[in-house]
C-alpha cells in the first residue's frame, strides 16, 4: 500500500521536480546567508564545488588535464 502511494505521489510531482529542487536549494542558500553571512557562505560553496569536482574526477576516472580542458571548453577559451 505504501509503495502504491509513493508511486502516485512521484507521478503527480514529476512535472514539478526541478521547481521543487531549485526552490529548496535557494531556500537553503538564503538560510545560510542569513545565519552565517555572505563570506562564510561563499567559502562553504567554494569548498562544496571543489569537493564535487574531486568526486567527479574520481567517479569518471579523469585526470586534472582533462578536467581543465572541459572547463576551458565550457568557458569558450
């Protein structure tokens, strides 16, 4: 019974999934800015981005040079 309810909710919310995700992320960002300030939030976001990049490199078995090339291609350099 619970699985059926979960599937029904997921089906109903699927068209709105990105709105829900982005609203939650920006709400979290606003709370961080209000609680710890701009500078500390910026440092936290930088560390999270570096952690994501390192994790992506490990998951996809990339080296630093291929990562730099992909960043350059995204920036158009």
